[in-house]
C-alpha cells in the first residue's frame, strides 16, 4: 500500500499542474466562466459570467438565488453592518461613501430551450432576518422549473465597486484583494435554496464546480488567484488579461498589486502528492518567505498524513499588505497568511496563521461544509488540527506580547505555550462558554462571542475526544470523515455518525453536552481530609461537579507513601464521596488527573493537597506578588518622572 | 561658583546624589512602603485562588500559564494586572508602552500612582534643598524644607497637572487617536506606519521632556531662590532655559541617556519567572536594585539641574523677592560660601 502510494506520489511529481483534474473529484454542478476587468482609477470591476448549473437534488428548481456579498457594505442598513455594530467592542469606523461597496447585476438570463431574460424579475430577498434593506441575496423565478438532474446555463453581467477592505475584501493603496466578488449561486438542497444573507460572523457555502476566469488588470501588476494560470496576454490599453482555471473547487478569489514579490518552493513527501507553492509576499517581509513555506509544508505533511491527501498539486500563499484586513483567510488553492514587520521566531506567528489557513484547504476546501450554519465544522475542526500541528511541529513556542502600538514584539522565554490550553484557546472559550449553544445556526450566534464557540470550543472538545479515545481512534475518525465527505457537504450528524461508527462507541451523550448545550464543565475536589483514627488514617475525598455539563472522569488520591488510588467516576451526580482507611495519610486528590477534559473551565479547583505540599500555595503567591510589586514600582517610578 | 558646562553640572549632580545616599534610600523605602500593602493584597488574592491546589506547585516552580490565565479571567482590580507582562523586563516595556499609548490602568493602580506623585511632591522641596546646599541638612532640616515647599509645589502641581493633562488628555489623543489613524489610513506598508508612529512618539516625548525640564527648573528655582509663586517659578524657569538652552538641554539629554542605560542594564539582568526559595529573593533583590537605580536617575535629574542653575544664575541679582534672610535660602547660603572675587 505504501509502495503504491509512493509510486502515485512520484508519478504526480512529474505531472504538469494545470488546474484540470480528471476524473472529477466533485459533482461539479456549479461551474463558472467569468470575465472581469478591474479599473483601478474608479475602483470598479466590470464582469460577466456564464454558469453551468445542474440540479442535483430530488426536487425541481423553480427559482434561482444568488449571493451578492458586496452589497453587505453598500450602506449601514445591511444585515452585515447591523450585526457588526451589535457585536462591536468599539465603534465601527465610519467609511466614506466612495469606500463602500456595491454590486449591481445589470443583466440576468438563462440560455437553452428555456431561454429567458430574468433581469426584470430579479428581486432581493432576506430569508434570515426579513431585513428589507439587505441586498445580499438576489432571487429570480425561472420561467419553467429545472427537473432533478436537469441543467441550466445562466448568464449574468454586473458591475461592482471595490470597497476599502471589509472582511478581507477590498483595496488599500494599489493592493487589491478580491473575494466573494461575483454573483454566486446558493446551494440548492432538497429543502430548497440554502442561500443565506451575508452575516458579520459567518462565512460562505457553495457548490463545487470548475472555474475558468479571465481577469484584466494593469500591465505589470502581479496577480494571484485560485487555480493555475493558463495564459496571459497584454492588451493595447496597458492592461494584461490573465486566465486561471481550476476544477473541483467551490469558490474563486484573486488578488493583484504591483508591490508583490514572488517566491516559489515545493512540498514533497514520500507518500503524498507534491504541491507547488507560490508565495506572493510583501517586500518588507521578504526575509520571512521561508517561514511561510515551512509552515505550509508542515500543514500539508501533517494534514496529509493524518486526514488525507491534498489533490490540487499547487497552492498560492498570499502575504497581504499592511492594513489590508485581508490576512488569515482561506479560499480554494489560495490562502492569506499575515505577518508583521517585526516577527520573532518561536512565538508562533506567522506560522500559526499559515498552518491554519493552509489547513482550511482540507476543512473547507475539500470537505465543503456550510459555513453559514455549521462554522464549527470547518473553523473548529481546523483549529483542532492546526493546534495539533503547532503542538507537534512548532513546539516549543513561547508566549509573546506586543508593545508600543503593537509594533514591538517581546518573547517570554519562561512561558512555553502548550497545545491543550493555548493553541486550543481555552481562555477565549472560558469567557464565552455560555454565550451560545453550538448547534444554533452559526449566523445566529451573538456576533461578539461567536468565534469562541465556533473555533475554541470545538478545538477543545475534539482534543478532549482525542485524549479520551486515544489518538489512533481519533485519527481514524478524522480520516474516515475526510475520506467519506470530501467534495461533499456534510452536516454535523454526518460527523457524529462517523465518530460513533469508527470508535465503536455511542458518543451521542458527549455530543449532546458539547454540541447541543451551552453547559460548562467544571469538576473539582471539594474536600480532602485525612484524620488519624487510632493506628490508621481515615481519608475522605469529595469530588464535585460544579458545572452543569457531565463527563466521566478519573479521580486520583495519592498517599504519603506514594501509593495512588485511581477511581473512575461517571460524573453525573453533583458530588461523590471516596473514603479510605490505611496506615498513611493522603497527600493529594485530583479530579481528572490526566487532564482529559480540556473543556474544564476551572482547573485550579481540580486538585487539593495536604501538608506539607500545600506550602506551595503561599510560596507561589509570594513569588508572583513580589514580581507584581516590582512591576508596580516601575509603574510608579514611570509617573514620578513627571513630578 | 564658576560657570559649569553641562557635563560638569551633570557630574556635579551625580556627586551630590552620591553624597546624600540617605535620600536614595529614603525614596526607595517610600516606593517600597507604598507598594508593599498592595503586593500583600495581591498575595492574598493569589493565595485565595490557589487555595491548596496542586496548580500552586507549578506556579511556584515556574510559570503555570494556564492558572495565570484562569486567575486573570476572574480577577478584578489589582489582581487583573497579574499577567505575564509583570515578568522581568517585560514589566518595564509594559509600563513605558502604557504611557506611550495612554493605556488605562485599573482605578486602584492609578489612585496609588497619584498618591505616590503627591509623596514625591512633598519630598521634592527637601531633596532639592539638600542638593542645593550641598551639605547635610539633617532630618529636621530636610523635612522642614519638605513642609516649607510642599504647598508651593502643590500649587505648582496644579500648573503641572494642567500642562500634563493637556498633553496626555488632548495632545496625545489628537496625535494617536486622530492624527495617526488619519495619516496611516491608506498606508499599506507597515514600515511606513512604524516610522510615522515612532516619529509621533518622539514628538510627544519631546513635548513631555520640554514640560518636564520646565517644571524641573521651576522647582529648582522655587527652592534655590525661595520663590513662592508657582507661576513665577515656571516663568523664571522658562527664562533660564531660554538663556541657557544648550546647557539645559544637554544636561537633560545626559540624564535621558543614563535613564536609557539603566533600562538597558535591567533588560540584561532582569530575572525571569524563576522559582521560589532563595532564588526568588535574589530576583526580587535585582528588582529592587533596579528600583534604586531608577530612583537615583530621577534624583540625578534634579541634582544636575540644580547644579547647572546654581553655577549659572545663583547670585543676588536673580534672587526672587522677598529678599533672602540668612540662612534660609540656599542661594544666600551659596553666596555666603562663595569665594571672594
């Protein structure tokens, strides 16, 4: 098997990467041919597209629904901007009218036997919140239904104004990042169109297809895009048209700027297909090129070994311009990383964001979940995966802090970051643990805390599963899920079913706790005593469930002679008493000593010690209060300079 | 007294500070005494949170970052400031950065800082008087001078408060919350933004330094010339700085360099998280040596500026009304001690 895989990888290493994939990996039921021209002077894009769409549901389609994402930034009345204000910790910066976005469909029609001009029947709908001012979903009734299995060729023309960057989309200076930029079909499901309005806290969902896109930009500007460049030619008006192609993807993004530096490298692995890496990097970050490549290699290596192969053979890494707001985002075969002018090594940036976004090629790109409704399935699963890579490949990394307007980094040598708490973002989850039930459709999460439920909580409960079931089982769950649902649109139950099947256990109770509830986990040792009773010691240990959520845990009691007793507690009662009689007193008791339950929001109460070990508490308190005192003295002296 | 150059005045200032170690020790003790009760309060808060948890062992031996985050998440007031940034040299960066970026601190910390500044205002008269006289004044003389000048300095503090309040409240906000975002709004190269922010820091630092040197000489003149008017002392300070601009700026610059060197030395020697036991106390002792150095640097500012002023203008023609009566004024004392020409 290994030899076969090596042969396949070796063969692929000689294949020319063209963006064409044969046989198809996906249904390819929504393929786009797009022609777009960017006018930097007016910051407008004029485009036309032809969509070859096939109804792969069991129900006839009676209308079409399109995402017009850029209308989210057309005015303050859009759902996106209303939600941005709702969740904002500080006022949403005002933008000038010429910095807003818009996308206007100027023509819509269908070809073929049902040829019709639908321009006059276009209307905006707001399926999520009824906001009549929101123009991010366009609907048009078809003159005749498209039967299951039937196809339709759709033609659109549009003009769009490029905004100053919102949500990784827009322009600053001559730096353009053009995402979610064309009228894009929603996903037709048996229950109807899944075409949500654009929300502040969620991302996207669309069908797989082939994209063949021509982009015309000023001559000399560097262009990066989804897919592979097939050709380019200069035009008489000092513009250049680039044509990119990619099969089996569900989105298309591009970026252009005269300022990019271009670097190339390659990912090679004994059992995985090679990947050509193209990096478009800002000149001031040129010295960090290798760090971007190494982190991307790490992602492809570990995700490939753990979950499955990356099939496209190429990837474009974008280092976005400063203040472009385009950093840390995933698109098919292209992602944006994000670094700083001063980026210390061993702090985890830009490696962390690079691995995360490269990892999205697997959890989003290949397994195409619905980011509007189930964002945890890409962001959360990917955070879990990224944290595992960071813990495996990047360790040791240290805590870092930035000072002086965020420009000056400082590395704390004493603080080594671990995967379980830091890369899984326990602190973020703890602060938002009760804010939302994860099974709530993501676009309905409270905007300010949705990220913690989506990213952090998922990473923690998946990592808890890993520690509970063991990595070999967890790896099989993840790779089976990946293999079974690649190039499809799985729902949460599909993941749960795979987990139950592969683990051979019924994990539904666990999923009820972590997915269908906002209850928090908090187990602790409420009491520990060892009282002398004649020649013996009577030891009492009380373990308590302080939180509402339930998880089976171990309880370990350690005695003075080093003997340890490990009990297993199902954790459903509010508390449980353990008593022991023996010749030695207890030294300590610990709830969940193996730190399996990473969602426990209060680890400090998980253990208790008896004398003489409990001297550590006052010692630690003294040590940290002395350090704090020097900090305070420095603060006071800083102000004394103004006396 | 001969007319001193800036370097001579600075060296003389260092000498005056070193010849009065009791002042260094005294100010350090004040700094220590103000911070000890708060540190004890933080210690209690830490102990309560740690309880008898095993987490205390790793928190004692090194950094238990998980516990630290957990503690910070539930702490309020002073406890909320117990974060990694209190470790070693990060503490210095944290505080300088907080001043540079006007980062708000918890009310209780700001309250302590205000109290500390008032204590400095009280001590300032005695300290400058001691350096101006260049001889032992004794506890009685020192505190008599402290008390004598305190209310004048409180009045001066009103002027200082207005100026620093204007700088931090209006100028800083305008520079960093309005001007900087406006200038850099379309900047797509971080290096450019960094240079702009660095330049604004420099400009703001120069404004602070200008105010600082002005108020330093106001205090020096108030003490040396026994001035009672805070505004008059400020005006006199401006006159002095204007007429001896190069020397005044040079002395100040030398002090800023020493301040920078002090920070650099601490950056090299600052203890990390460390463990408990005697190493913990060694780390604390290094921290206190740094505090003593910082106190000394502050005192050298005043001593060298006093020296410069006395070498340039301490003669009867520049003594403010009322006419000094022997032996009250340091100026009068200096004149009496001066060699006959």
